[in-house]
């Protein structure tokens, strides 16, 4: 191969290198691929933008968070910021357990799907099979388990939290679901539209207990945490864990005030938001989901596909599966042009915020856990996704 470099000086001592290559198509293709490879952006350098944004958001002596980006089997970004506990000064790490808020619902959903796969219940079951004491029994005949999973049940959230604040500080799943049973009617016919429901997931947690005759937290530990290798993760069963977890904070009147169990109502209602985990163990969770370690591929795919009831009449197109949101508009607050299907859930409880975003078709995982509300959570998410786009990760192969 005849390649000879020629150097030409430019102003500023910059040298331009020109290559004279023999006209061999194979050799030309080889050199072309080399040059394209050299032009590809370095993911590590690109993550500096995300790191800079997070470092500016979270100070070292304040509550903060932990963020992970994984592509395939490789973790490309893992950074933690701030303190897990303002009293002890414990720093946040990739192993710090945060309350996941509503990301917890994906564990409850997968628990229900495991039981469906084993024939211990059916997604088509009317909930009267598990709750025969509704004031209006027709409600419990109409609503099915798949309606609860997809927030399309029409069940009203008639918990009077503001007037019974002290009760709901320690009220668990059963106490949070009891008011639903007293409803005179539904907000809409099951399946007609979407309406987010925390009590629906308190009810699903109770259904797991009725189908297994054990605390639902223990069922999830045995059937999801253990197969996934989530050895430190835990679930609220009353008070939150006393050790090894971040505390949640909110900035009120010029100072950080603790806002988790004991300060924030419905925190003890674990079915809608009781899982505690770290960014590293959630990466194991996603690996277990994709590897079908606790649930078969058919139901996994179904859970991450749109649930479209026959009688859907909502103003928007369906955008949720079983426990997972699907699409983009709900995630970013606007329609995006990234051209991929996001599967995700966010969490918001007390001082905790969380996001768990995966692009299964591109083998991407993006997780953020925080123990105080970030000033621009959507901006953090969008910055990360834009980096994926700039690095060509979202392009078709």
C-alpha cells in the first residue's frame, strides 16, 4: 500500500496532514472507516456536560443524588453528589438507597405479572374476587386487574388526606385502599381513559398478599430482588428503614427540612411508593428484566407495550402499559424528535425524586435518584437524552 503523508504549515502552527493513496477501492474503504471511527465522539467527554449540570445543581454539603448511564453492559456514567444524611454528613454513593417513589409501582406490577404467569391469578380477574366488601359491589365487578395496572380503572381517590393528616402519616396499604371501597361510583367506565391512581397500586399490593398468603414485600424480595441480585434493596413495611438509606429533604424557609416517613403523609403506603434501591441495584433490575430472570419474555414485552382497552375514549392516545409509561410526551412535557420509544417511570414522594428511563431497542438505561427536588429535573433528563442522540446511540443501525 502506497501511503505517503505530506505536511503543510498553516497560521498558528497548525499542521494539515494530507495522504496520497493509491487508487485501490479496498484500501480506500479501509482508510474511510478509520477516519469515520476517529470522528466519533467520545462518550466519556460528552458526559462532562451532564456532570457539570449536576455539579452546579447539587452542592457537596447539601442533599443531592446519584445518576447512572449504561449502554449495553457498560456503565458509562456513574456520579453521586451531596449528602445522604445532613445530620451525620454521610455522602451519597452509587450504593446509597433512595426511596423510589412511584418507580416502586413497576415492582408491584411485575409481582402481579409473575402471579399471572404462574396461574395464581388472571389479569382479567374482576377485583370483586379479592375485595368483596365494596359499598357499591358493581364497581368491583367492573374493574379488572389490568385496569389497576394501567391506571384506567376509574376508581376515585377519595382519601381525605388534608383533613386526616396524622392518620395518613402512618397509614399502610390497607388503610389507603379502604376509602376507595366506600365510593358510590366510578369517575368513568373502566378502560375509557387514563387517570393516575396511587390507591390502585395499594390495592394491587393487597391482591399479591391475598394470592400468596404472605406480605407482598416478602414476595417481591424472594421473586424479584433475589433473582436480580438486588441484595441491599428493601421495601417499606410501616416505618422506613433506619439505616443505610438517604433521607429526603425539602428547602423550606431558607433551610432543608426532612420530608419522608413521619413528615410526609401516605409515605407508609408502600404499594404506590415503598421500594428503596440504589442506581447500581436498579441497573441489576433492568438487566434481570431484559434477561427474563423473574418473568418470561412474552409478559415482559406485554408490560412494556401499550395497553389499549377496546372502549378507550380518552382525549390522548394510550401511553401506558402495565406499570410502565411508554413514549415521550409525558416524560419531557413536550413531543420530542428523538425517534425512539422510551419506557420509563418517574417518582415523587416527600423530598425524593427519581427517574428510570430505558430504551430497550437501543440497550440504553438512564437512572437518577435524588433526596431533594432538583430545580430542573426535566432539564437533567433532556440533557442526558440529548447526549445519547448526539452520540448516535438513538440512530438506527
